[in-house]
């Protein structure tokens, strides 16, 4: 798997350059010629946004077993469960996953198969995740915002689901549509668990994102108001890449993550994140919040996005 990560390098003049390259990264130091250095191999790759077979237009192979299999084929060490807001999917996850310690989970042995090529076999860890669609009116406009939520344990996911089930029908779709302000969703998420992480999804998609031209906002502050400090990252999405996002100075303190948003198993890992931390929920969340141990992203061609 070729990783087109983003290497962030401090130049002699005190500036940072971000470049999308493969294992070799090229960058310019003021007054000097093009310079190359080796980008050390990342410790592991994580895809933090996928969907289950309970989401609309999603393949039946997006089961715990199918996700586990294709994560190995793609070299993904940590993979999102997706859709923990769906009651039947959460029940299936609870039945098929076992705690691996430190907030992650592994597929139970009885559900593992032997059809993985030997060269691809590796441990796969699951992280509890969901995507929620908020459609509401704010500032005289209709807003349509998708958000990713990462949860540290089943208890936190269950607490969040109890509250959201009183707002909308969680059984209708793996990615539920709620008449709920995204700011209020962030508050509910933090109330369910202060260790949960809330990430605006595919931030530049025109119709369903925080910066979307059709139904988004002009800034994170306009959307989340006083809760904006709890937004540590945004997802670039298939239609943008880090270099495009870094043109906006308001995002200088925001970590840029990228994920596959896979609706079929073969799409897992088409975009992903590179970490150099221990494989644990706290370490990964801390890396995203501080950018220490977060190496960058693997990006799809933005021209192929929506």
C-alpha cells in the first residue's frame, strides 16, 4: 500500500511546510534547493470512519467479520466500527467483539476466518465510532452537518444512544438523521463521556458538512460557539486534502484527519491516518488533540470526491 502521507517539517526559518509524498518527502528550505529526506515508517494506520451494513447504500460485507478481513488486506491496524448508534449493530458488536484493553476491541476468535493471505495477517483493533447527520435551522438557514463520534467504551456509546433515541429514530439508519443542532450534539457527546471525540465529518462536502457551500457555516465558531474549543480535528473528506485546508489560517490549530467513509469493504483505507503511538484509545485521542504522535494522512485524489 502506497502511503501518501503529509509530512510536516520545520524549516530553518521557523516555518512549517506540509507536503504530500510517498516514503520520500521533498521540501524547500528558504535560499536552498529542493531537499529530500526519508519519512520514517509510521507505526500504524487507522481508518476512523466507516459504515455498517445497517447504513443506507452499504454492502452486506460491512459486518465485523468483513471489516476485520479487509482491514488486514489493506494494512489497517485500527478500524472504526461505524454506526454504534444503531441498536442492532451495537448488539452485534457487543456479541462479536472482545475488549483488547485501553479502549479498543478485537474480533472474538470464533468469528475469525483462515482465508487471509499469510503476508497480510495481522492484529486488527476496533474503535467504537458513529456518524450522525444533523439537519436544523440556524441563523435563518437550513444547516446539514455530519459529525463523527469516537467513544471509549460500550457504556459511553449506550449513554449517548439513550439520549439520541429520544430525539430521533436510531433504528431507521446506521447514520441517523436528527433534527438537532450540531452544537447540541457536541454537548450531548461530552456529557455521555468526556473522553469521547467529536470530529466534523468531510468538512468541505457541499451539502452535508460544517463548511459546506450549500448548508454549512463560515467558521467553526459560528457552528459550535462557546463549545468550539472541544473541536480538535476536522475530517478533510474525499473532496479536499491537507494542502487545501491549510490555506485557511483559522484551521492552523486544528488536526486534519482523513478516513475512507467506506460503504463497502474494498473501500476501507482509501483514506486513513498515520500514528506513531501505542495502539490504544487514549494514546490515539491524545495524538489527535496534540498532534504529538499523529504523523499525517493518506489521501485520495480530491478530484474524485464530491
